């Protein structure tokens, strides 16, 4: 498996993945065609410019892809919320490649880039049990927030 920066050829893989998994692991709004255009624009800006336009502002961002034999099998999208805080915005692995350590490898690869004191956060949907398990394994602490549809995780790099 190889982890690399996403390129313009990866946006179709990521979009199709998000649409297939929108109901259980991501926002169901990803199923709406008019919303997908904005999502594709966010991919393109992240890949080309290293920034992701969000409703409140543009954030520095990165998009990594895991591939096997040249075929994308997973991705991780990060937003740098502040100088010392990065949000793991999305992580996904194709169904046929799950439980092979790909999500964990993507996370470890990204975590290795941060200096001591950097805070890393992730908001995980209630149904995403595998992601919660991986984050806990890597030392993240989680907190539930009302209405418990998601759980926030945080890790401070030491």
C-alpha cells in the first residue's frame, strides 16, 4: 500500500465513496446532486490550492489517498482549523479493503507530521464503530455531545 497526496484523478473515487456511504457514515446531503458540485469544488481547491472553502472561511487542507497497485482504496481529508489544531475531516476505505489497517495507516502517516502540542480532532458519527476503535487505539479521547449523533475525539501530540 502507498499513501500519497490526492490528484485531480482521485475526486471521482472520493465522491463515489461518499455517496455510497452517506447514509451510515457521512452526511446524507452528499446524495443530493446540487450539493455534490460544491463538494467537488472543495476537493479541487484542496488538491490544487491546499485550501478548502467552508461556510465560515477557507481552511488550509490536505487530501491523502491510499492506493494498492495504483488503485485508490481509501482517503483522508484534513482541515487545519488553527495554527495548532487540525481536524480529521473525513476518512474512508472501500468496503473490500476494510479491516486491513488502511485507515490506521492513513492516520498514523498524518499524525507523524505534527509537532508536540499540536491538537488533532475528529467528529465521528455514532454508527462508525470501526473509526472510533481506531482513534481510541491511537490515543484519542472521545466525548459525547447531545443529541449523541456524533462523538468528538481529540489527541494532543506529545
